[in-house]
C-alpha cells in the first residue's frame, strides 16, 4: 500500500515526505519525541548523584521506591488501568497491556519494572527493556492524584541507576509531544532529545 493511503503514517519530522504529504492534503494529528541518555565510562559521579537525589526526595516524602518483581503484576495492571484514559491517543505510541498475563510478560526478555508505593499502594511505575548495554523505557505511569510530586522521576531514576550499575550505557525513552511534563522530567534526569516524529493522516 502506498504510504499516503495508510490511515496513519509516522515519520521523522525532517523526512522530506512530510512536506509532500501535507501539501497533498495530509493532516498532522500528533507529534512525539525520542531521547537518549549516554553514560560515560566510568559513569560520572554528578549524574549518579542527580539520580540518587530524585529517589531520596521521594523517599523523604514517604514513598517506598525500588524494583518490582513479577508477583507485583496485578498491582502494575491496576495502575495501568487507572491511567488508561490519560495515555496518548497518538497511533505511534504503544499502550501498556490490558490483561494480567500480558502485564506479567513485561518481566520477560530483559524486562525490568521499578515502582513507588505510598501507604502500600503502587502509585508510580516505569517499565524498561534491557538488551545488553542498551535499555529502553516502554512506559512510565503515575496515578493522577500523585502527579507533580516527582514520583515519575523517582521511579525512572531508580531504574536508570540500577541498570547503569549493571553495565547499561545507552538508555532511550520517548513520549507524546503534548506531554510537556514528561519531556521536562526526562531532561532533568539527563536525557537529550535526539529525534522528533510526526503522525499524519489523510
């Protein structure tokens, strides 16, 4: 099928086809971005201290921050479902799984999950996929009532810190273009945006 005939087409924003397609009537319906965090060898103490500070701040506020194991799949699913209506509707953005078996499978094949509990409730989590010295964040989610308190940054910082200690040296993440808070949080952790994407439709 010709790309221009597909319901949605995701392209880098510097792809020459963007101008051609928009001139031909395609509409921009969403934007997204990708970012990278490259770790020096040895890891810079300043970076490690910054990651530790995010975790320490959340812990001082009463959160229990750490890695989750597969037996926590049910509470991870509950968190994902509580936030499902808040996830981006950009077709280029993958949604977290919506059933227990698929949620538990996020621990397979290098999957790592880090979370934050408040009074026993999982209020924030991030899922990361590790492949050798590389890792990618699949999603980070925070319950609406607990947003803007640094918990998303804390769980992601905990994940990055743990993986760096195990030898991961390139970490990638991304998000919807309209999620300004997510972009700011990732930049604070040290990620640098290195690609931007557009989603077009006819």
